[in-house]
C-alpha cells in the first residue's frame, strides 16, 4: 500500500495514526462510491468509529506511469 505525501501530511495535522487508518480500511463501511474519479480510476470513502473518533478514509485506485495500480489514501475526522 502506498501513502501519498498529502495523506501523510493531513494525518499528522489531524492527529490520525496509521493504525487508525488501517482499522478503517479493514473493518469500515463504504459510505460513498465506488465512483469513477476525474483521473480515470475509482474512489470510495470508508468510515468507522475508531479510538473515540468517527474517521473517514478516502481511497483512490489509480494507475501509475507504468500501468501499476497505486492506492492513494487520505483521512479526516467525520463531523457528527
């Protein structure tokens, strides 16, 4: 799994850990998508209540310059 610079920066700013994101990805519920992205791949939003916070993780499945799939992740606190 690959993390974007954007995802890492937002997670630090929002105090969301890698462990929390992985928990959302493993046990969460898709609440939006999957839907085509503007870059030609697919995106979806997955949510789960983790460590006292409702978190959302946006996953985009794209292809890099070599045609290999790349998973891009960002995370944020879902407002209640």
